[in-house]
């Protein structure tokens, strides 16, 4: 797997991925809750919405806004299994490993920290 910096360079070439940024409301929420809590939310969202082998609403499970982690998922192409396959070659229709989930969360948190 590529480094986070290399991944950000690749994502930066995508007009769609580049358009995502944290809103003032998102930043205030992060400041209020703290990065540890936001990480816990990311772990939970990835475990429940992205990691299962079969996701009935795949492609629609991640809202475009409403939580900083959702914005980060779209910015980092970790919003659905199709994007994970397209950008990172993570096979569909199998559960994500603990290591894959950890790497995704680390990528999302790095993006959030950059945005702050």
C-alpha cells in the first residue's frame, strides 16, 4: 500500500476528490469533540459501513456531509467498496481485514488533521 503522502498526491489529481473540504461546522465539531473521539467515530463507521463483505446499499452508505468522517471518506475515496477497489485495488465481496480498516482510518484521520 502506498504511503499517505503518495495517496494524497494521487487524490489531488482528481477534480472530484479535491473539491471536498471540512466546513466551519465540521471543524467546530472536531474541536468540541477532540480528535480521539473523531477517530472512534471513524473506526465505527468503517467497521459497520465499509468493512462487511456484502453491503446492501453499497455506493450510497456514506452521506456527502453530516459528519467530518463522511467528508474525509469521500475526499479519500474510502466511501464505498467500488471506490476502494478503483483507487486501492481492495477486492469487493470480502470483509476488510483489521489491518485494512486500520489503514483506512489512519488515512481519514490524516486528511482531517490536514484540513484542521
